[in-house]
């Protein structure tokens, strides 16, 4: 998962160097990274691994809190 975070930060860094770093680009790069993390958690959920459902619930609660805020 650190690789995903690193790719997201690298993409934003490149955009910053090119002079295109804005709040929307940061939100897009971080949003894509979070979407990839959720997709990675969905695979073990499909395999019915224990505890994965709790992680996905926590991610959903965090998303809900961000939307309500």
C-alpha cells in the first residue's frame, strides 16, 4: 500500500513541478489512491477473509463522515 501512496505523491510532485498543482489535482490524486486501496481490500473480502469486513466498514464510515462534514 505504500507503493500506491508513493505513486500518488509522485504524480502530485510532477504536477507541482510543472506548475499545475492545485487543490483539485491533490484531491484527484489522493482520491485515486484511496480508490485503489479500497479495490485491494475488496479482493480478500470476496475470499471471505476474517476481519476484512471491519476494515471496509471503517473506510465507509470515514467516507460518510467526510461527506456529512
